[in-house]
C-alpha cells in the first residue's frame, strides 16, 4: 500500500532522529521516480533545477508554479519530499505564513525558509525580521497540525557574508524561533561544519554537498544529519545535454550521444 501523507511526514521526522541520510534533489517527476528507484529514503526539491526545467532562471518562478511542482513530486513518489521554498515568496512574516500554509497543502513533509533578500545591496534580511519570518512559518505549520519539518537557512556564505559567527548566531536564533533543522549552504570545510553542528545541537544540521571531495561517511562523522545536493543533479543532467547538443550544432557529429543512459533501462525503471 502507498504511504499516506501523514505516514510520509512521520517517516521524515524519524529520519532526523539519528544517523545521516542523503536528501537528493530531483528536478521533475521522472528524476524523482529514478531517485526512488535507487533506494533513497527521502527527496528534496531544488529551486534552481525546477526553474531550469521550465525555462526560467533560479528565483524567477512563482508561488503557484512551485506549489504545483511540489504537488506533482509528492504524488509521483512514495517518499517524503522536502520543499526548497526559497524565501517563502514574500517579505512580510504574515505573507510568508500564508504561503507556507499553501505549500503544506501540497503534501510535502518538510520545508525550508531562507534569509536572503535578492537585493545585492542588502543580501540578507535584518536579523530580527529574519527570525520573525521563521517564527511565522512555524506558526503556520503548527496551525495546520501537519507535522511538517521546518528548516531555517542562513544564506550568508552564498551571498559573500562569510562570518561564521554571524551565520551561527542566526542559525541559533532560527532554532529558538521554531526551526526543526538548520542549514547554512556554502560552508565547506570540516571545521566550519563541525562548528555549526556543535553550535545548534541537538537540532539536526543539513549540509549542501555539490562537489567532489566529501563522502557521506565523512559528513556523518562530523555529526551531520542530512545531506542535500541542491541543483547539482540538474546541472549534471544539463551538462550531458549541452555537450551532446553543442557537438551536433558546432561539429555535425554525434559522439556524445553514445554516452546516454540506456533507453531500455529507463523504460524498465518507469514501467
């Protein structure tokens, strides 16, 4: 029997209790089903990967587009799905809460809210407002009694504000405001990861690993509970596509097409 939404959410919550698990990021229904086929325990959407799949740049999709995408992912797989919900698609805490309420109705098991503004002059929300936005998301989830896992994200390292003390201070504040899991995408060194894990414990920490050089086992040793890859799987897929298409366009040859995945195996997987 397929898992109900409540069962997916309970499963996702339990995954955060101990150990370390990978939360890979599909960009459409097909990639989600492929990841389920490979045995992953949960999935997470990717704002960038989804945007590229519909011909848009990252952070240029609408709330309705994202919610439709999340609903499609949740319906397509028998796994918990965590939503990359960007900045909540609003500035004001009350509108963040309203949008989180809409997202929860798609069937997601988790959701993240980040503190980046999209404004190059002031790339992060003022600390107090950022905390209120997390608190608003928490209130919306609690009001729905959904049990959705809330992740608080500090984007400092992605916007050039790499003061680890500042990032940790924000993560601790987000935890106090109700975030169940903490996430600082862009931290890369073992020392940075260890510092974040220690600072927010016993709350679980998500780490972004989208490059070679780190293993699941090494992350687990540092106390990381959750690993995601962001848009990296989507970029890998686009890498193969662009290499093959560029060869055809520029050289008139088809060598790269020989590196494609077996059509027979794809049909077998999706049958």
